[in-house]
C-alpha cells in the first residue's frame, strides 16, 4: 500500500523535474529526443532516482540490488513502467543476473544495472555488467547525473538522492562500449575498473554542465 502510494506520487513529481541529456560529443538533448536501443546502461545506485526522466517510456529492464536503497529505487523504476529484476554482486547476484538474461532475451529495449550495489563502495563497478554485456552481446553505456537541488539520504551507503520538485537534472550518457565475447576474467576486472573511471568522469561532466547557463529550453518532462 505504501509503495503503491509512493509510486503514484513519484509519477506526479517526475513531471516537475527539468531534465537535459549531455552526450559524449557535448551535444545537449531533451530526454524525449535521446535515442536508445539495446544498450546496457551502467549506473551508480546514487543516481538511480535522478535518472528517471531518461528511462520513462523506453521498455526499460533494470537489475537493482537487494536492500533498503534498492527497495526505494525499485519503487521509482516501477512507477516509470520499468521491469525490475532484483539481485546484485553479493546477495542474489547469480539469480539476479540469470533473471535479467532471461528477460533480455525477450526484450528489444535497453537495460540498466546498478554496478556498485548493494554495499558499495560508491561508484566502484562490480563485474556483473561486464558479464551481462559479454553474454548478451549488448554494448555498455556509462550513465551518471547531477541535480541542482536534491534531498540526500545521508545515512544510506550510496547517498542516493531525490531531485527536488522543479529542480534541474543533467544526465550524462557515455558512448556505447563493446565487451569482446572472448574476454576472460582478467579482462573483466580491468573493464570494470575502466567503467568505474568512466562513471566518475560522467558525473563530473554532468555537474559542470549543470553549472553552465542553460542552452536548451527545458520544460517539465
């Protein structure tokens, strides 16, 4: 009952947040103009709620970590009509990844995976997204966000935050990266390290763009 009420409130709140998308080449787009396909979007749990404007209406499938932070992210994602599979690199990890593989076999839309759950460290990618990319032959896109005003859950390990109503959110999307199908465990760990670096860079770019004068009319999305 409580989660259903929260989901309904989030749908209303979601329309008050102004969002723009920053691409790797510096282009700025409104969320509705951003084109996605079969990519796997890799994100930190910190940004899971802020990314709502981008996932809405995209037949998104998401793997979300177990735990209280994951419960909150799941409520938000389901409110945006996403399909959610629960699991992580620790609790329920193999089950979660297998469940996501099964769902993705039946989906032509994008997928999202929280790469640093369920206990962090924040922004440190686990290898699950690399595994998923390899076996689905879908490219990985790093994605991060920054909000002009937000409520931060400071006692949460991830410091997950909710952009305040009528705030501005910048979503930075990286270019797709292919994971070789012949990659091994050593390659997987190195690719996860590189992904962590990309996420940090994308978050910095989102914050810098947020501090620049708006170059694109951005009404509620």
